[in-house]
């Protein structure tokens, strides 16, 4: 689980049969503090690569922008590749199961557009539930 700010505009591309896959960078920050002995511990920021698939990627492409605050749930996945010089590199990514917008709506967006759609908070393998009305019945 991560709560952080988007560091750049998300990149979304479409692969086999129009399946969307997106990537974005999230910054999480641990606040600085002072120890009882007076030692100052500085603020620390970590950057995380996040991968989103299918409808979550479409949601991210449409509504998520640099600077937005997100809540992300997912699993860590590590992969390796050979760079241009033949050196093997290792990359650790968060494969998101759940993405929720924590930022307020941007100018020009209605409140409904800025809040996550029901599919944006579901796992990629879970079918999309119908949105429920005021009485909780989905029709």
C-alpha cells in the first residue's frame, strides 16, 4: 500500500487486442524529525514505478496527472533486462491491484469525474460491478 504524489504524466499504451497498460512514478515522503538527543533526521523521498492494466490504465490515462495524490495497492514484481551495453539491469515495480484518487477535482472536471470509478478500485481479474444507486441496488 502506498500513498504518494504522481511525479510525471502517466504513460499508457495499448498492447494485444487493445489491452491498455500504463506506467507512472509515485513519490512517497517520510517526514523529517528531531530525536530526543537533538539529532535532526532529514525528510526522505522514495520513488516507485507503478504498472496498471486494462480499465485501471484507461482511468489513469484520463484522470490522473502529475502532482495528483494517489492511494495504490498492489504487489511488487522484479524483472531484469539487458541494456544497450549488454549489462543486466533489475527493475522493481508495483503492479497495482487498486488505484484511488485522493486529490480534489481539477478545474473543469465534475466531482464524479475526479472520484474513482467503480472499476478503478477493483483488481484486473475481478469483473466490473454495476454502480449502486442510493438504495444500494445496482439498477
